[in-house]
């Protein structure tokens, strides 16, 4: 593996590796899994570019739609600044305007509504993320997977491009699977 030149990317990888260590009990493992996913969600924001029009009030909203599996893990990043935008974390069972979110984690509890949710966001600059099987094949952008007890992710580059979102080539290289798009990320 090439030496990482960007300290931010190196920190991202170290944090993910530390958090991915297997837990002793099932509940602890689930909590650890979602702590890792929370860290990934936060770090995704650093490797994704949205059109400036996606930030009408200058804030970056990370929203969880459906049952919130993260507990307090996502709240630890609330208030952080990403590319000049204050990060706000929202969690709701129903989201009246998912287009108001720049990052939307769609919980497994929304599996039945997933096609309708994704269709409503199809051309909007919203980074859709889930951990539901087949998510990127349905048009979602990033899907978490587990491999050997470790959290990994796959990316649908075509869906990202359609949404007007640019995913860094560094993030694309870390994905276990990338569906092709028309151009590589920056």
C-alpha cells in the first residue's frame, strides 16, 4: 500500500481500524459497529463535494431516517465544521423534506419504503447512505457492508454523478465495490 500523504485520510483509516476491532458481546459489537459507521459518515463529508446550492443556509445536515441505530455516536460530531459548514445531526422517523439534508442515512427500518425514498431524491444533491443489502443497486450512493466483522462500504458512482455529488478518488479507492460512473472523482 502506498504511503498516505494526507494526514486526514490517514486519521480516517486509523480511526476506522480502531473502531472496527471486534467487541466481546453482541450488544457491544453492534454498538461498536454503529460507532464505526458514525465515524465513516462524518468522514465521508470530508471526501465528498456538493454543489454550493446544496447549502441554502450554510449548514451541513446529516440526517438519519427511520429507527436510529447510532445511539449517541453521531452526536459526538454535531457542531463540527466541514468545508466551512457547521454540521447538524438530525434523527427522525419521518422526514418531510429529505432534500434538506446533505447526507441522509436511511435505516433498515425503511426497507419497504426505500424505492420511493430514493426515487424522490434521484436528482437532488443528497448523499444517500444505508446498510441495507442491495442499496446501491436500487440507486443509493453508499452502502455499508460487513466483511469478516469489519465495516466496509461500496459506492454507486453513477448515482452520485446524477445527484451532482463528486466523490474523491481517495474514497473511491477505499470502497470494496464501485459501480462505474462517467468520470473519476477529484
